C-alpha cells in the first residue's frame, strides 16, 4: 500500500509538471550516465565494533529517442553490477540487472500514437543464498534464468519529451528459464511448477494479458537527473495477479567526473517463490536500493 501511494503521488507531480513543458523536439536525442562507485571500511582495535568492508558498484544508463513527423521511437538500457566483501567472507553479488525497453509509436497527433512495446529484463551472472557460516546454500538465478520479456500493442500518450505513458491491452509476457538446473527445480516437493514460476521441463512460459508502462526522465535541476520506469502486467487468465517492476535512478553530478547516485528497484512477481525475511517462501514485494558516490560521467 505504501509503495502504491508513493507511486501515485510521484505520478501526479510528474503529470502536473508535464503541462508546462516545451513541445518535443524533432529528431534524435541521446543521453546517459556511467559510474563506478567504491566503498571501503578498515578497522583496527576499534572499540565500537564492526567489520572490514569493501564494496564496488557499477551503473550504466542510456537513452536514445527519435521524434519524427509521423513516428517516435524510444529506447533505454540500464545495466548494474555490484560486489561486496564483508570481513573474511568472499565477495558476494550486491547488484545485478539488465533492463532493455524499446517503444515504437505511429502518431495520431503530437501527444497520442499507436504503439508497440518491448520490455526485456535479466541479470548477468549467478545469484546465491548463503548459510549462516557464509558458505553457499543455494543457486537462485543466472543469466537468462530468469529472463522476462513483455511484448505489447496499444497506445502511447506523450504530453512532453520527458514523460511517456503506454497502455497495451494486447500483450504477451514470456518467462524464460535457460538454466536447466533452475528450470527443473520445483517450488515445493512433488510440484510441477518450478520455483521461478515456470512449468518444470519447459524453458518458456507464455501469458497473454494487458500491460502498462510509464517512463519519466528529466533534469530536475542543474546536475540532478531523475529517471524512473514503472511497468505492470496483468495476465487475462488470472487478471487479479499483477507483475510489477518499478526502477528509479537519481543521479547527482558534482563535476565532470564525480557523481552520486541512488538506484531503487521494486519488483512483485506473484508466481516467483522467494525466501522472505521471516524465513518462509512465497511471493513477496522485493525492494533493492543502491547508494553510490564515486566516478561518473554524464553524456
């Protein structure tokens, strides 16, 4: 409920600001941010307690958008990968994502267009859960395991160059589990459903439904940029089940080479069996945030 309320307030603020914006420019516009953040804590005879820590996080975000007389095409790519070492433990993955979104529209007028949408998400490498002694307990993800691809046809409303709303009543969500071991791992003993939401023995699960995508990217003030994408998919077979992805990146530029960034990801997948904070397994709202200060370049 709090996440929904937060989204509603942000969306209302974005919508109000859109009415005072300049009309979109004709042609290609590109922008992006690349950054590398490093953190280190070293302790020696420290009475307050704690552990030595090393953290490394890399972020890449880029957009390439075309606005023509009759068509528009918006593309965004977000990559993130991070490692953390706590005390004597080995390095562990703290961030890992690949998000590609592409939208093509044929204009009805300057603000409304027919649209086709592609949304693809996966991760680079293996993800694990760990035992209390720091050893690996279980493998829970890999490249293309899972991967989510959504394809949709509908309409796009673009009141300004930094806000796009797409509603696709005809959409298909593909869940891909390319790792055989993860594909055939049951969600429960004797279950025919894999713990990633696929059917055991099948690499691809397909669901027909409706999709909504909202994208916002704007310089809030000098050297401060906010990029946020909200995607929701509801399968027609179980219309009350909503798959939600909400990704937000706030970048603050100190100078040409130093910046700070805050990345927040909110995910809900009703078919994904995750290990909750209370130790139980089942669907749950997943939240990840990454705060980094380090080398960065905005282009």
